[in-house]
C-alpha cells in the first residue's frame, strides 16, 4: 500500500472521519506487520513503521488532529505557514494610510510637509529620522567635532538555527544529546526539565561571528514518536498485552519503561482494561519531579484458540457482566 507522507490518514489507510477506535485498530495492524523485529532484512519496512507511528502519534492526539484538520499544522506537527497574516512590512500605506509616505500621499515625505512646524529651512532631516527610527539625536559641538554623538553598538553575528530530534525515552529522562555545531565542534546538550515538542533552547555565543561578537545558537526540539509509549501530559501511556493464564492466575510480568524494564505484579483475576501506575516513570516536570507511567493491561488470546476451546468444553460463564448497562 503506497503511503502519502503528508497525510497521516493515508499513511494509516483510514478515512478522515475515522473514529479513534478505527485509527487505533489500523495502527496496531500496521505496526504488527511492519515492526523492525519482524523485518530485520527489510530496511524499507522500518522506514514505513516510523511513518505509521508518527501518523498515529498525531491522530491519537485530539488537539493535534483538530489542528491538522484545520490546516494549522502539517503531518510533522509543524506550523503549516508560520508567517501567514503578518502583512507586508511598510508596503501599502506607511504611516499615513494607503499610498505610502507619512501624509497618505504616494509621493513620500516632502519638505513642505513640515509647514506649521517652523518651516523646512534649517532642519536636519537626518536628525528627524534618527529620532523616529531609534538612533536618537546626534549631539553637536560648536567646534564641529563628534562630541556628544550617540553611537550604536556594533551588531552581533546572526543566530544559527538547529533542529534536534530526540528519542522519546531520552526526552522523558532528559538524557544529554550530542549535537554538532556549524563550526564542526560537538557538545553534549543538557535537556531542560519540562521538555516538550517545539521547546527552544538558546546556546549563548554559538551563532555566527559579527563585529559585536557572536550570535546565539537556537535549538528547536523534536521528540520522536515511540512504537509502544505515548505521551499524555507528563505521564507515559503503555498498553501491555498479557496472556489469559496471567490474567486468571496472576503473576509477575516484565514491563518496558523509559528507564528500562521493571517487574509488575498482576493480581489473580485481573480484567482486560485494568490500568496500573508506575510512579516516577514519566517525563521530568519543570519542578524536577516526574510524571508516572500508566500501564493498561489487555488480554491477548492466541491466534489458534482450538486448544483453549477444548479446555473450556463443558464450562460456561453464566454471569451477566453487561447488566449494569441495562442490557
């Protein structure tokens, strides 16, 4: 199936009006088919898997999906047109309205426009424009020197913009990221607490050189989607499959977290959909504390249920679990 990388709906093979359940089902089917563990000799499958995960990450977030549908962001979550609506600078009227110039006329600024201000004679227009545009009046001395003149500071060099892709688990745990600067040097960048998609970090003096010193480096953070984890505020969500026997008898199961796997105890008789909390396994908050990991258990039946059906022959669960719904 060909995938349109600019349309997450096409990537997942669902309609624009698809429900959350349909989107989730399509993602799980494709993720299972394209997972790198099943396609170690097929690098294209890994690339498609990344695109599918990125599409699901956008469409499973109600706010991002709504913004994408309105055309505010693209499939990568970036603004579609960050400069829309900003106008055209000084074009189209200047200070006096349509036509340009200060007085609304198309001819620009004329000396006779100063009538009523003492006349145009003897006025240094450079002083006027210095005052209007931030330079301040230039001082004069009777001797004709530069005494009293206000000099503008020499400009710094331009800022250099970097875009840094951070793995999901590294972003949650704030693991330092190695970044190569424009001058070829590398640094280990310490990520800031409260890290989010689009967070910008400023590197003082890491921009281009200028007469007044170097500009800064501006690093914009992009957090890569994860095949299993999903961010929910400062928490991390994980849907963990368990076997029927584990659900019935209980036991300890290994659970992946952003800090590495841990053991989780499942109580006997645990139902599918039960959510368990692993404290302090989420994203680092601005105050330095951490969110949690929320693990939702899902009973995963085998593809071939013949043996299970044979074992259950003669037994039936006569409860009415839907009675509370009135059905």
